[in-house]
C-alpha cells in the first residue's frame, strides 16, 4: 500500500523557516524583537516612542502585522525608513514565512534593530517562532490585572514583560500587587518593566533594549 | 488505490455541530449571545452588570471561555446560577463542540438567555459559528479608535457593536468620529451602543437585549 505523507506538525514547518530567518538575522548583525500584545495594548504607540528615542543611536526597522489596514505601517513610517506592513486577513498571528517574505522587502544588513509588531492577540502569536532574538510580552493596565494569569504561555516564554498605560492607573481598577503576584506565581524570575508609551515614559525599556542591540 | 479521506474544511464540521446546538437552543426557547471582544475590553464586567440588571426579569446562564483560570466563571457565578467555564489552553477561540460539551453541564430548558463569553480575541472567534442567535462585538475606547477598521470581519458579521469604557474618553486618545466613520465605511447600517460597564451604564444594551430574549 502506498504510504501517504502526513503533515503532522505545522509548527515544525514554521520552525524550519524560523531557523532560516534567525540565521539571516545573525549574519546581518541585527537584533530582532517579536512584540506580542492584545489589540489596543499600545504596541504601535510603544514602537513610535521607541523609534523616536533611538533615532540617531541605532538603525531601526519594523515588520508590522495586522488583519487589515496599513495604518500602523504609516504611523511607524514617520520615524523609520524601513517598514513593511503585513496584512493577515483572517490570520490571528504572524508566522515565520510571512516574516521571511517581509524580510525580502527590507535591507536587513542596514539594520541594528528590527521590531516585529505581531497581530494583536495574546494567544496564538506565542506559539510561532519567527526567528526573533527576544520575545516581548506587552500588557496594559486598562486590560485589567488578570491578563498575565490568563495568558501563562506568554508569561512563561517572554524574555521581558512590559506593563503599559500606567498613566491610567488612577482611572481603572487594576491592582499592581495582584498582577505581579500572578506573574511571580508562574515565574519567579520574570522581568517586568512599567511604561506609559503614549506619554513617552519608556526609559527603562530603552535601557533594556540598547545593550542587547549594541552587542550584535 | 485506496481512497484516503481528507478533512477539507474544519469549519464545515464546526458548522454541523453549531446546527445541533442551535436546534437545541431553539427547542429550549433560550436566546443565545456570542460575546466577542479583545482581552480586557470588559466582556466579564459587561456580563456582571448585565446579569445584575436582569436579575428577576430573565433566567440567565453563561458559558465563559478563557485560555486559563476559572476567574471569570467565579466572578459571574455570583450573579447567576448556571455558569460553565471552558479553558481552551492554547486555543484562541471557542468552537461549537466546546459549547456543546458545556451545554451538557447546563439545564438550558431553564434559561431565557444564555451568554457565551468567547476567548479574548477579535479575529478567530468571528469565524466559528457556535449556534448563537446573536453575535455581539465589543470594543473599548482604551484600545484606540482604529480597532473597528482593523477587524472588519467582526464589524461585518456582528448583530450589534458595543463601545465600552466611555468613562475613560477624557483620559485616552480616542476619536468617536473616526471610530464611527470606519464602521459606517464598512457597513452603513451597523448599530453601535455606547457603554461604561464597570460603572453600570448599560441601559441601551439592556434595552437591545430584553425584547429579543422575551420573544423566544
């Protein structure tokens, strides 16, 4: 009887392409950040502030994923020469192949730092390796203090966790203690940085980023 | 040569189970709402306020989906006898089969109104019929005014759209005009209801809900 090939693991195929991406990024000497957060957590606002802060210090590029529109790409294009927008349609995350296609539109050898703004979603993007050097998980206080506990896979696999919109703490119900307790319960060593990206309060994040970028 | 059966369309299988769910809901005379929104858009807060407002007027139940924890189920269990929590793990949406399993833990014949709080995600839940009567899309002002444009499939298929957290309008950058313009561009007849669920400001939503529930 003829053996029928079965694709058992779509993630395995993804991982093979991610490995190619990672090799190319390493050869180019670019540090790559996969930024994962819910819709409206402030990923684009964080990247706007970050690109502004890094201007003249670091050559930056962005691959930005969204189900529809090129708005984020347009917002980020003001602060950075190399931006590619990927529209995923019904797709709820970026995969390594989409990143590879986007890389074909960039000159990665001219970059020190490449941000991949993933599709707004706290679940599926976590499972797909893109070839990044660092996975960054972004939460925001307006989402409520239970989001780390509800998304353990992101907490367990992120290189750093960011808590955005701390300027809204006075206006929403959010317990920092409870949020941090949930994170520590999952992972005692997790690094958490507080931000207010839309107010430009991102110094600790830039301090985290710059040495990683410069050691490439 | 042996013919190998191929599952061509996982959505087709889902739709068959959704049809069974819908038949059972109809027979039970229960009106079923599939509530879709981003993580932190206020789905659980809205249901808390809704269950409180409907107490004594309508027999309510909830199926609540989350990647992890039973926190939402516990919150809602205070206001409603029949609550089932579904933990989806790596799954980013509920499917008809999960709802069917949850229905086995409920007495649907004793309900007038069943809410299905979907997993926090604006993309995948939209594509999966659960057997509901109404699909409700929830946005919130703290997410930014671009979320309708970025999630056209939800806007195009929802029976009603809700805009939550209008109490935060003074503290965040959100243009109502831009949000509404994007919605009207996709769909001129879309119905949009503004809310502040955590402040109990949900009257227009209750007014939308009650006649639908009572005509069953």
